[in-house]
C-alpha cells in the first residue's frame, strides 16, 4: 500500500466528531487553501496532457461550473465559478475565528505544495478524485455542528463532492484514475494533513500517536507564529 494512503487513513481518524461550530469554519478555511492547490494541480495536469479528453471533462466539472449553484448568498442559479471561489465566498459570510493565523498557515502551505514537481502535482488529482477526498469529506461530515450560513454552505460543498466523485462509476474518479499516482505525491497529502491539525488542534486529540503516523508526517508546515516571525 502506498504511504500516502496511510496519511489519508490518519486524516480520516482525526477527531472530526469533536469539532465545535466555530471549528467547522476553521476547517473550511484550511480546506480553502487545499482547494486552490487542487485547481492548480488540475490545470497543470491539463497542460501536461493537452489532448486528454477525460481531464478536460474533469476540468469542466471543477472549474467555471454551475454544479454547486445555486446556494444562498454564495452562488446564483446557473452561476459558473471555480470551486475554490465557492469556498472563498462562503468564508466571507461570517467571521472565521483566528483568521489571521489561518491565513498565515494557508500561505505557507501553498508555498510548500507549489515547490512539488509538476508531474507529482498532476498525478495527485487521481488520489484526490478516485476515493481519497470522498473518504476525507465523509469524515469531515462527522462534525456534529453545522449552524450558520458558512457552515451549511461548506456541508453542501462536501456532500456534493462525494456525489461528483462516485456517481454510478462515471464520476470524477473515473476521469482521473488513469494518471496512476505513486508516493511522489506523499508530500502533498502530508502537507494537507498537517495544515488541518495546525489549523484546528483539537482534531489531533484522539488521533494516532506520532509513532503510528507515516514517516512523511514530520515534514510539516510551521505553525503560524513561526511563519510570521
């Protein structure tokens, strides 16, 4: 089993069921930065394989699309937008606790993932779309509190993406699995896992002990205080 699968398992085992309502928004803020790198990785994949009709179809389902519309105060009926833009808008609906620190973490996370080579970034799309993110999103949905416009919009985002990736074997997973990822993508998953735990420390309270975590877990992004120092 590839090591990045261990990271996915670790993320799913985090204490999602302990999240407060405010912490759900903090998770959404952290995920917003992941959604930016997801779009960038998909664009890289399309650039590397310009004749790939499956990737072109996948891009239509993730970028400049109305498949999350409408949603109150986020997207109008039929409005087309990138999925990371949907996340940005829902985060603007209400204050996000500790937002300045989360923005510093997110900026550092993006700097780290952008240093990964283009081939690995392109292949990561298969690990995200062909099961990995569906598992993570299902785990996030264990959170008990979804009160507020932003929280409800984020839940809509998660639930719809699970459908996109799994619908009747013809979902987004089927459009990307031919990329065949390997452990060159491990730094991307490890950076995401670390971003989540640094953004919302309570997630790690019942998680696997450090000794049980994958080796790459140690290549973490720095806490916000260190970023701004």
